[in-house]
C-alpha cells in the first residue's frame, strides 16, 4: 500500500528552480535513504512532504490525501533535538499526545478524566522509551542526557504520534561515531518490526525517509536508496531523482560488512554526485522492477 506519493513535484524560489518534476512512491514499511549533493533540494523536498512549504508544482500525497499544510500524519526529527528542557524524557515523549487529544479547558474542567488520560499517555511514553532503549532514563531532563540519548527521546517523541511517514533530517549528523552506530541499530530494529508485521499479514508500522550525507549509513539502515541530484540532462531547471535502487538488508545482530557497500557506493558517487555524469539516468531507477522480481522469487520458495 502506498504511504507517500510525490507526483511531478517542482519547486522554485523566485526565478531559482530547485526541484524538477520529482516523482516517488513509497510503500508502507519501507525505509528510504535520501542522498544527494549539497544544495540539491533535499531539505526543500522534506519541507514539501512535511507540509510547511508546499511545492510550487505537482502534488504530495500521504495515505492518498493531499499534503498542503502540516499534519500529524507526517512526523519529523531534526539533527538538533526538539525537546523541552523543563520536561523529563517521558513527559517530552507524551507531550504531543496531550496537545493532540486535549485542550487547556478540558484539562482544567475535567481533572479526573485528564488524570486517567495522562496516565495512559505516560504509559505509552514508557513503551516507546523502552523501544529506543531509554526506559531507565525516563525521569531525566534533557540537560542530564547525552546527545545520543536526547536524539532517542526525539525519535520516541515522533513515533508516539504514529505518523504515516516519519522524516529523519540528518538525525545523527552531530553525534560521535559510536553513538551514531547505536542509533543506526535502533533503526534496524524498527525495520525488523516491519518485517514481523508483514509475516503476520499486518501493515508495517514504520515508513521512514532518512536524509543523510553519509553513504555507508544510507546503505546500512535503509532497504532503498534514492538519489536526488541537479546533475542530469535538465539540471538547469532543478534537481530530480536520478537514482532509485534497493539497498542491502541488515539485521541488528548481523555484522556490518562494508564490503557489501563498495560497488553500490561507487555507483552512487558516479550517478548522483558526479557533475560530469549528466546522461540518461533511467538505468539507475530500477527499484520497483528489482523489488517485483525479488517478491516473485520469494513467493516461489
């Protein structure tokens, strides 16, 4: 089932054309890594999906509904944590539910009902904190947590709203290498949840688009890599998708074998990041053909 559809999405800032007829379909449970050269419009595309900056041309659909303003169906986690310093980890995670499900008059004039609902919100927050490995730190304030811990809280804060699509805008860029790898494994655990849901004939709960400038990370945490680039035949009119192929699938307990990345990483550098390579990119937009063939093989096993 399609969760996100970008249909001929274009965007201009005055006379400057940034996005050029971007088309993309993302199904439920896919973890898509979006890569591209600096200035190619990755952030512009994320803002279009988020609804804060609708495109000047084309459409963004989430669950078949037009996105032209922010909606709870799309969540986002930025590189810099959006936490409230005066709230604990569990209070930060539960904060969105309070805003979504209650109002100030409701909380003032229905204290017993609010107390019961609040307990439910905190229980849900605890469950998300356990999922991201931070239940023991639920009563800590952001000032008491490391950068990696704060970013885990921010991810739990987004997940608790159960968005149809979760956007991660270089979420690990400011972290040290060890912490970064811990959070990469956390994303792989979310992907494992998707796999189990499919096996049980349920809709996968996590559809993720992660923007990263680190190609090893893109290939490690995703099941699909999409390259957005201005280096194509019509690049004067903005960036478009020039690469869309499956990525190797890893599990959290499997060794991170960088040898599996070498060929595809070189392919990405040539196709997406090389200004001299501006030919027809159709040969690199093969995800759905490869995905269909893989599904056919699985069904015969």
